[in-house]
C-alpha cells in the first residue's frame, strides 16, 4: 500500500503494482519526492504534535520511506507499514531511520493499545476500497483498519490520512467506517478550488472532539485568503522558521548522525569534513 505523490490508477493490488522497477522509479522521481515531502509536512502539521518532545508516529503505507524522512528530520521516531516488499526493500537500501513492517493494513494494525502519538498516511488509504480478491470486502477491511488504528493510538492523539478518493461515494465510505470505529473529526480540503493543488486530508481525533483545522487556500469570513503553512522553496542559510537545521547542511547532518547513535546504529565519526561539499571532478 505504498504512498505516492500522484493519483494512482487501479492496476491490481499495490503489492503487485509496486514491483522492484516501479518502486525504484518512483523513489528516484524528483517531482514525486518533492510532492511527497510537501504532503508529509502538511500531514505532520495537522497532527498538532507537542513541540517540546519527540513523538512516536505510525506511517501507514510508508513505501520507500519518503514520508519517514520528513518525520525523522522533525526529530520524531516512526514505524512504517506497507504491503509492497519491493518498496520496503528500497527503504532498507536507503537506510531510513524508522522501523519497517511488511503487512496489509486491511488485516488490522498489530500494535499494543495506545502505542503511537499519532499516525500519518500519504496516498494509501484509498487502496482499501479495492476488492482485489474475492474475500475482500472494502467496508469490512476499512473498519478493521480504523478500529485497530483507533486502539493503537494514544488518547487525545490524531491520525491524518491524505488520500485520493475516486468519487464522493468512496469518500463517504472511508469517512463512515472511520466514525463507526470511534473516531471524530472530518475532511480537511486544501485549495478546494484548484484542480491540481486540491488535496484531501482525513483528520481524525482519538478520545476527544477537537476543532477541525482549516484547509489551506480557503477564504475567511472577510474574504481574505488563509495564509498559514503555505509551502515555499525559499530556505534560510542555516535554520528554517521552526528552528530546524536546513536539510543537507552540516548542522542537519550532525543532528541526524546523533539521532542514529542514540538508536544504537553504527555511524561514522564526525570530522572537519563532515557536511563539506565535494568539488566537482572533470
């Protein structure tokens, strides 16, 4: 159930659609990587995580770990689930920082109650609406997914699931099964009047009825456009507006290496050359 930065066409089950060649092509596509990063940033923002401590997140349909890269960059920990062995193989080769689990989320979320501080999913949940086997019942699979996800999340946490619904009926089916499982919340639509930029985020609350966030690109009562959290390609030299080190800078590399050391992973020693760009060779 690998997430993607594009609207997927139904060409069979995701574990077959995302074979080794497709998984590598997908992960190396710079546009897909950019879109995936933007949607991951928006999803994590909608989670409303506390800023004073790292959290443990579940990434449903983690694919090759592109969403997980953003979670790690924000200083959080994550576990990813995906049904595609090829996608997870690419994630292992990329040495992502999260833990990975090969599983069909339509069979449920196999973690202990209250384990996660939040959940994100990028372009994956709509796959559960497909009946790829005779035994598959989309309503039952969706309910199994949402009911076990509800249990695995800590009280007061959120799940933010970005998806590409084929039609309004599919959107209603997904939302209805989520509410039946105990979630509250609803759909947040960014840029609803744009054919290309329009994005659906199912924002779900666990154990409390929070205020549903506003979608980007919507208008306030006075007719002014909402401007919070718009994505931009502008970068400050060392740190962004949230105080995080700019990706690929020396500070960012040192922070990433320190996180890997805390996780018990083998990391090369820091030197004066760490983070220094190599000169081009001709």
